[in-house]
């Protein structure tokens, strides 16, 4: 098969790294060659962050470039707009409708664009917008927003709930497991 | 068993399997996780530690090697500059137990102050350098490095890059080899590098390089993949992966796993088989210069940039003229630079420094973010420790501004190389004020314990450097401790120390807000009836505060209740 490319984008601290590791564990279970590329260090401090997951028979480059992503999972609206050029024509974008103001917006140096979801839909991309923060908080913690988004995404993958849950168990710390599993299940019921 | 591992994790596995006995490192992105993962193995088999800096780490590993054990240290590219002194002479002494030093370059400067190419150090120190391109190779090369080290009596450099260190790919785990400690025999001609012994050693080093070139001609790390011969590519490391994805079987490849020294015949033979030869390497034209020196024509840096990272898209465009289509959002998107976290203890200090119009000699760490808007309270950042020594230079040369200048440096950076600058301030008497931002952790690299926080790499209790006593011991009489959450106290202290005519140290002490041991207060709220929309609270640059409909709003998912914004709020609209 041709190599597939998934991008996970968001704001440093939102748990994009953990989400990419869970996806990586699911794909490994599926018998694919997998590469997951992460960002550490300064970029993690509240900045725009991106991780890449690629899988197929044989994956070479660990990075995803403009026009190459089959799927973008965005943890925040502005980040979905920022990384849109990375989506392949006909690709899918799953986004969390949470809005986190970047520093230039906070200081008044820039404006947060309005109606991002509508504008994204007009580009012809296949968009799924959900309030994953609400789901996460319903499950018991805002921190589970990453796993809630995976729940939304999981419904349209070839992998069953058991494979996803096993990967979550492998990657999420013990004490946060119940809340994360709950967030995953609540989100999975949403038709992505 | 097959596992998905970060490149850094795979190196740690390789060390374990190679029978390494000692790992000593200083954290530095993107190398940090090697040592963190290494410390997850049994310390009785493979002992790990965080050293105060890369020079100490490298010398510790050299000592372990001389004593007969396989040893290791890891650092980022700029860390190798700090460790260059022992490294260049360890090249002369050679090893007893195998010695490998990993150096992780940061193409694209994701988290670094420059973009230097460490291969230049390998050339300078006359050391073999090998460079893996994925996690499986990370493990394999780490193990092979020890064989090379012991076979050629030489420390081996293992070059990494952000994309290799921080990408996960599949790795097959194997058993740990039982490598006995080699006997130590006194040999001053080998280990005492005074001129009489170093001179013959230099001859040995040059001879060794010739032997290593011979090795490079046939070594299993340098591989040829012949496909279409119209395009030939000589490449190494992560650039190989980009080239392979961009060109597939439209090109033939000479992948150099050993990037110093470089082979000659292997390159000539490959060049003869292909029509057009491309040299694809990020940063400096190291392979290209070598190829040109052999009189072989090639396409290199006249086509490919010296700056930043490459990618499959970039190479497709540059070599095949193919541009991947993409859709733009169609309007300006505000940038999202990294910022100090909500509750960061550094925030209030930088606000105060800006308010007092200070000239701030800065350093390397999370607090470098104090240079960004809206705080913008930093004037210089060069390298680890430079804040303290730089301030001394400013104050000695142009003393009229000394009452406006401060240095800011984190606890870990202060231990790394700030204390030597402070000794200079005391010894050569400059009227300098140094603020040590003690957040009890090495922060930016992702929370590593350090010699000042009382815990070792395993989280076990350790001796903690008494920073106050240390500053006093080097000759600073005025040392005071403040709580950075108390902004009025901090401001008064900074004003007082700046106006005092002798060197002083202010230790601003509060643990990093992201530490698990730190208990957070509930998120603060804005009383919208009291909020007048003056936006004073925005001046501290907290990512949890923004304005909606003319009133301030606090994001409850981010706020940790530090209360700095409450001190800013004159109408008293911010409440618990």
C-alpha cells in the first residue's frame, strides 16, 4: 500500500504527543511499518506544535510536507487553519472547536480569524468539527481532550475499539486511565 | 520483540545491549531522552547520571573508558563545544573500554541558538563519526560504535539530528552482551598527554585516520543501492530518508553511514556508474567538499540550501521540478510562538525588569522566552553561562550603566557554567547584579533533576548545591532570596541591589509550575462588573488571560492560580 500520513496539530501542552503515540501503537498492532515524528524542547511551551504519523509497507521520511497529509487531527481551530496547506486534496480534517488565543492575539498585535470552521468547509476539505473539550470535561478532565479526539477519529478507522483501548492502556498513565477511556467511549459515539 | 522507539530510545537500548557500564550527560534538546531512557535500565548494569555540564560528562566517560569500561555521553550540538576540550585530546589518548559520544544536531533550530554542523568537530578532532537515519540504525550503530572504538583505539562520535532523535520507528530488541571490564594497565605514553608523549601520539592519530579511511571503503555502514543510474545520490543520515521518499527508484544511492572519514574509492566507483551526481546533505557541504576534492563533478549547495531542514517535498522540487499542490486558508493566520507557561515563576521577574527599564544579559533556558512580546525583557542570549560573564564585561567596559544591568540565569545553567562567571565578578570586582531563577529543575529540556535540586537522575535523594552558600563562598557578600510570585518584594529587591555599589546575587526561588510536586491553586476568575477593560493584566503575557467583549477572561483550563495577574489588576476584578 501507499504510505498514509496523519498530522496531529495543536498548542504545546494539549497532549498532541500522547495522541500521536497512541495512534502509533494502534498502527503497530495493525502490522504496519510506522514512523512517528515528535517535537520536544522550546516549541512545546505553548507554541504551535505538530507531530507526524506515517504508516504503510515501508516508510522513509518521518515528516509530512504541504499537500501530503491524508488526515489532520487538530486540537484547536486556529491550528487547523494554519496547517490546512498540509492536507492532501480530498483529505480529511478532524478538529476540536476549542479556541486558544496565541500571544499576538492576547497582546492585541493580531486578530483571531472569525468563523474558521465555515471557512475551512468552503475550501472543499472533508471537515469534522467537534467540541472535544466538552466531552473531556464530561468524562472528568479537560486534559483528556486528546483521547476524546481519538475517539471521534477511531470510528472511521479499520481498527476496532479493543485495539484502540489497548493502545490507550499502553500509553496513558495508570491514574488517568479511567477518565481517558471514558472520554474515548463518549467521543466514539459521535459519528465522525 | 519489535517496538516502536524514538531514535534516542533506540540509542539507549543499543548502549544497554552493547554492555555499556556508564552514561554521563548534560540534557540538551534533541539529545536528552537518550540518557533518560538509559536510566530506565538497571543501574547496577548501566549506571547513569546527569553531570553539571557536557565537559564534566565527557571527562567522566573518558575516565570510565580508561578504567576499562564501555562508557557513553550524549549532548546537543552546542554541548559538544563545551566538551570539545577533553574530546580533542581523548582523540590522542584513545580508549581502553569503548567510548562513544552522541551529538545531536538541530537542523531547523527547533530548540537551539545556532545551527552548527557537528561533522566539523569530527574532522577537527580527527575522530570517526557515524550517522544513523532511523531508530533501527540508531541501535545498530550504537553497538557497532563500541566495536569500532575498541578496534581502532578511538572515541567514536555518533551524530544524530532532531528528526532521527525524535522520530519513532521499529526496533528489534536483543539481549545485553556480557562485556567484561578490560584490565587497566598504567601507560603514561598513552594517557599522559604532555608534549613528549603527545607528539608521537599525533603521528598515531594520523596513521589511524588512514586506517579508518580504508575501513570506510568496505564498511557495512556505507551502502550502495543501484536503481535508475540517471540520478546518483550521495547522502547520509535523515537526508537519505528524504531522498529515498522523494526519488524512490528513480535514483541510485550511496548512503554513507560513516560520515568521517569519508571513503575515496567507494565514491569514485559510485560516481562512475551514474550520469548525474547529487550530494544531498543538510547544513554544511562536508561530503560535497570531499567529492570535489577528489575531482568529481557534482551538484550540491549551488542547488540545495545550507540553511535548515530538507524534506521529500523540497528535494522533489529541487531535483525533479515537481511541486506538490496544496490549499491555503486564504487569510493571515496569527503566529503562535512558544510562551512562558501559565503560572511560570519567571513571568513576574521579567515584567519587573521591563518596568524598571533594565538591560538584561540573558541565558539559555525557558526564561529565554522573556525576550518575546509582551515582556521583551532580554537584551542578549549567546550560550550557557554567558549572561553572567557577559554582564561583567558590560559593567567593566561601560560602568555608567551598571545600575541598570542585570544577568538572569536558571539554576541548572548557573551550575553548568554560570558560577565561573560569578567567580570572575567577585574576583575582578565588577558591580554586577545576577538574578538566579531557581525553579528547582532543568526546565526547557523537559524536567531533569540537577545538582541544585537534591535529586539524582533516578529521583533518589542527592546532595544539593547550596546556592546561597556557593555565591557567598566565591566572594559575593550580598545574596538574598525572593519569591517571584511576590512582585512588590521582587521589585524592591532588584531596585536595592542595582543601587548598591557591590556585586550581588538575587535568588528568585519557586519551583516550575509544571512540576508534578507543585500543588496548584484553583483557577482565578474575573468579576466582569469590576473589570474596566484596562488590559493591565495582559502586560505580563500570560497565555491564560485574554480579552473578549472588552472584558478580561481567564482560561480555567490553563490558569494555576499563581496570582501575578491579581497584583496587576488595580480595580480588584480578579478573584479566587
